[in-house]
C-alpha cells in the first residue's frame, strides 16, 4: 500500500501487478477554473479519471458545505457518493496527480484520508514525471465506468473548523502555519480574497518551499531540517495548516509527514473564510 507518495516507476509497476487501483487527474488553474476539463482532455495518464477542484472537490451549496471560504469541503457522504460514481471502491489503491507541481492533487489525497481511506498517494512530480518515465498518455474525455460502492470509515486526518481556530488563538496548544506566499501573508498583496493579511500569530511557510524545481518533494532529511527551523522547538502536534482556501496548505501537511513528524491538522476554511468574519482579528506585516 502506498499512503503518501508514489514515483512514476512505482505506478508503472502497480499497473502490471493486477492490484485494483484508480488514478485521478486534479490539474487546475485558480485563475481559470473553467480550464480543468480542457487540461484533462488535452492529455492525461491513460485510464485516469478527472477530478476538478471547483466542481468535484468543493461544493458551492452552503447547505452541503462543511466549512466556508472559496473552496468549501463537501460533506463526507457526498464525496463518497462521487467516488462511487467513478467506479472507485475501498479496496483500491488510489493515485492522485496534477500538472501543477503537486499544488492541487494534495486536496484529494487529504479528502480520501478524511474519508478513512489510507491507500492513497500523490504521484511525485505529477504528469511531467509520468511523461519522463515513458508512461502511457491519452487524450479526450473520460470513458464511462460502472459505479461502485465507496464506504465511509473513521477519518485518518483531522479537520479543524473556524470556531476551534478562533477559540485557541494565542494558546500554546495551537500553532497556525500559513502556506501562502510571503507577500500575501504579510498583507502586501491579495489577489483573491477581500482582506489582506494573516491570522494573528501564524507562522509563514510557503507551500512551494517543499518542492524541488522539477515538482518533486524535497528529500525527507531536507524537509526535516527546514521544518525544525520553522517550529523552533514548538510541538509538531500543535500545528494547524491553512492557506487561502484549504488547498495548497496540504503540501505543507504532506511535507511534515515526509519529514517524520506524523499527521497534523488542516483548517480547511483558511484565510478566505477567516477574513470574511468581521469579529475575527487580522494581522499584517
């Protein structure tokens, strides 16, 4: 079972073993969300299924949303039904990837953990790594699949809601880590949300710092050194990750697990939810 990362070579081997598996393409563009389907149809891993951040991995119906923000999580039951409609069942090894250096596929990795499915891995290096390994590619729309049953199990990762973050603000039991770029964290610019700045007391670790230039995660020992420096002796178990909308915070969560710290929590509503509540404090600088 692969439950964190998978290399392109390992995926090639998996395809030959006869083990039940599914591959999902999560390629996306925040500024052009309508392009998700075009990305998939232009080229994807042969046999992969499409998963749009905006349409499949988020809900825009407040009655069905778990949290607020720009990309609210759907309820677990809704996600399980969607997975079943794709022919995905609990006995499958699931592999997620994108062509964005791992920026978006981590969302689905985390959601599957949240549903209780441990056998899910991020394809390290994404579509480019697959192409470099000589993996088979395809174009066009996804082929119809027979539906399956995907059962919910006990969550394997912790979801933190806005009320919990607010209640523990300033306490040593909670260390908020902001995954956005430094300029957005400091409040110098804000291209997506109505207020610039960050949650008071949050540390800044841009999620892009976890990757090598080729889109693969840095080695575990490098990540360990970098995260030790950021934590500065604070307990890793107190970390709550967030970003703009709970998506690109996940590479930070994955990086900590690669570095050996173990699972940490995600505040999925993130800054886009926090900054729209006038009673909550915002900081800059």
